[in-house]
C-alpha cells in the first residue's frame, strides 16, 4: 500500500514545485539581455504589438547592482540584477506601434538604452516584395 502512494505523492510534489517556480514572463518569447562593462546588449529588439516577451537579464559586468526599467513611458518596473546573477521579467509589448525604451544601468556609472521597435500585429513585408518583383521582371 505504501509503494502505491509514493509515486503519486512524488508527482504531486513535482507539480507543486513547478508551479511555484514559474516566472512572470512565462509563455513569452525569450529575449536574452547581457549587462557588461560596456552596457547592455542587444541595443535593439524587434517585437509585434501585443506580444509577450520574457526578458532574461544576466549581469556579467562585475558591478552591483545593475538595473533595468522602462523609460519615457515604457511600462516596465525596475528590476535589480546582482553581480553574476540572472533575472527574468515579463514584458507586455504595447499595442501601439512605435519605439519604446528600457534603461539598463548601474546607478551613477554605466547607462545604456535598449530600444524596442514595435510593429503592428499582422504587418508583413508584402509591399516591398511586390516592388522587388516588379524590378526583376
């Protein structure tokens, strides 16, 4: 009887741990961001309006703390990333096309900006493709 209960109990424990450890950006497209002595990279990220991003921010700068936060109206709460650590944060891309900024910095020291370029949902390059076809024929 004990052997029969052990396997289901282990499964339940695993499920509870998995749910408890989920990140806020879960389900979004992963965007790795590296914090270094030269600032943050990448400098630009392309996204689609309404897309969910999972920003995976790694501090390789040798400095503490390194921070990321929305700037100029971009809605991203400040996230502190200790030296040698990685933090994940969910970011809901705005519904309006445009350029949005995330400040990446060490207070009083390194400061860079990551630009998120947002395209309208469903936007394609069809107009450009038709121009190319016309020129080739």
